[in-house]
C-alpha cells in the first residue's frame, strides 16, 4: 500500500471532503460528519490534520476502524511529510499541570475526602462540573451524605474481636469488601485510562465492578482488562431501540457478566446546572455507545449530550422481556418506595438498589439509606428476612466504612460506591483506587472492632440508632471534610466589561 503525503491529506479539509490522520493512518470521515456523536465541528477542527491527540483520550483504540467502513480507510501517512506542531498550553492548563505535579504523595491520603479534594484541584473544569454536579438546588446530594450522620452506633462490648472478617457475597459472588464499584460515566474525562483503572484494581483486590453503559472505554476493552474469574456487573440505560439493548445485554452475558442492573430512575436526566453552565460539549463529553447517533444535544452540558438515546417509555411491562433475553441476575437500580420494592420482588427479580442517582435526578428525593428502613419492613411481609433470593443494595453519599456498616445493619445486602472511587482514579490512577480499597479495609477493621462485630452477618439493627433519620433538620454536627470539597451552585454571571 502506497504512502499518502501529509500535503495530500491537507487538501481534504472541508465538509465536502474531510480526511484525518489517526495513529499514522488516513481516514475519509466526510460521510461520518453528520453522524458523529460530538457533532461535526470537532472533527472539522482537525480536518486535513493529525487528530490522534484529540482522539485518544475519549475513544477506544479500535473505534474508528470498527465504525468506519473499510473503503474509508485510505492508507498510511508518509511520516516524512508530517510536520510536527508544537502544542501551546493555555495558562489554565499550565496551572493545572503544576497542580498535578504538586499533588500530595499518596501515602498522605488518609480518607476518601482527600481524593475528592485532589481531584477538584487538578481536573479540567468541564470534568469537575460533570462529575460533581447534581440536580436543581443540589439538596439531595448533600442529604445523601448528611443522612448517614443521623444514624448513631450502639456498640457492644467485651466481645472477642481479635479477628474480624469483612468479606461477603454479593448476588452469590465473593467480594473482599461489602462494597461494589457503582457505575459512573465518562471516566476518561478524569484520567487517560478511564474505567480501566477500576477494572484493574478491582481484579487485583477481589472487588466487584459495575460497568457503566456510558463508559469512555468500550465494553469489550473493560472486560478484556479483567483477570480470569473476575466478577463484573453491568449497569444498563435502556435504549429506545430495543434490539440495540438486546444485543448489548446478550453480548455482556456471553462475555461473562454476572448481573444486569437496569437504571429505572432516569426516564429523563435531571437538570445538573453546574454541568449545564459549561455548555457546548466537544468530543470528550460523548460516550462510546453513542457512536453513530446524530441526535446528541451539545449545548446543555455533558449530561444532556450523553442522554439522548435513553427510553422514557420503560415500564413494568418490559420486565418479562428482559427476563426472556438473559439469564443474568436482574436488579432494578433507582428504587425509592416500598410499593416499587414489593413489585420488583413479585416480578421475580434478584434485587433492587435504593438510589437517587447520586442526587443527580429528582432533587429533594430522600436518601437511599433513609428509604432502606421502610423498604426492609415492607419486604419482611413477603417472608423471612434477610431473603437469600432477593438483595437490597444502597448507594449515594458513602465516604466512610462506618456508612457501610450502618446500611448493612439496617438491612442492606451491600453498598455501592461511585464518586469516591472515581475521584480516587482521577487523582492517582489505578494506584488511587487500590489506596481507596485499603482505606476501606482499615476503617472496616477499626469500626467492626469498636462496634463489637466479627463478621458482616453479625451487623443487626440493634447496633444502630436510626430514630433521628427521618428528621431532616436538627443539630447533627457539621461534616467539615465534605463541606470543604462541596462546590456551591453559582448564578448566571455578567460578562466582563471591555
């Protein structure tokens, strides 16, 4: 195959004829312009040029070769003709890189709040806005954290706690922690390896990862990074095109995924104003599952850009169909009431996640841990509890192992942690995730001994006082660490006068 000169590529730099270079290979993307999930503008920015640097952070290595027809793969570029362009860093980017270099040594990270503080300082503004944002007035995201601090321990004493064991099973699969990695989207906004940081760390330490539908890395790339025997779950946003959903679910099952967590609290994504103020999403705010979708909104923040395919018609009548297309455990993620919990149980599902989507959907919805008490009481009407055939998980607001122990004592099977693990890899990559696991282990060991339990199954409701949980006002001490990383909402800003 003959080489193509860079000068020839440069002649094709218009919407009518658009060639780009990726990893030393020339592609004709003219017909793909209107279909690109991030819009045509970002591709045209690199028309006739080398787009590798912009492509790499947010695409799997094979994305262009997989989605572009073979006859559009034009051939290798002649490396002797490519002019190296020196990248000019903005002052903002220079400052950010200086902060990255000045990060605290990871040995000085002593709690999960530390990861969030570092991530806040070093992430690009758009990434921080997307990750940290919640809906409307952000009441629920703050309540998720505060709720755990209205639950008080009632420890037992003089028990032999010389050996404590915090391992457990989640849907029948062994986990070294009573915690799983909950799905968070667009990992490459915060780190070049994206979700692979989680996969590699989880495989090394025996922790279960839930793969997000809206990952930056491709599904197969994530699964390929897992070690043999590693347990993976899949979080699913249901596509309007059910055949796409069917293919995705069945492919996941063939690849060995053990459970399907269907998100049911997002018929429409919430208004996340920090994210919306960033506006005009470029290619970094688009998930891999959106390749080929030309209906993406890019002027209302990352969350809006990634949500265009989600089906608002999803209902209980779809549950039998899901059960017909897969043998995986099916769990509904986003349950908030006893009535819906009982319906999930009566439909023969494997469990539910009490979740408000990390405060990103319906603002002033109650926290998962507050809903836990009423939902467990309702499920007890269906038979003995805990029920080995029906799991109840909780997520949202967890920053301490003590939070995990409180939720399990109140009836949770295990606890999902999303943002905290995400911030750990944004700040320190895979090493950060492994450090977060160690922090959980250290805190679990200490708290289990102090509470007076030797194993997770010894956690019972009598070990906590949740009588104040439903009181949404009171004299709970201020969580200074959480408040130090929380970024208050801002109002519309006047433009600087010229």
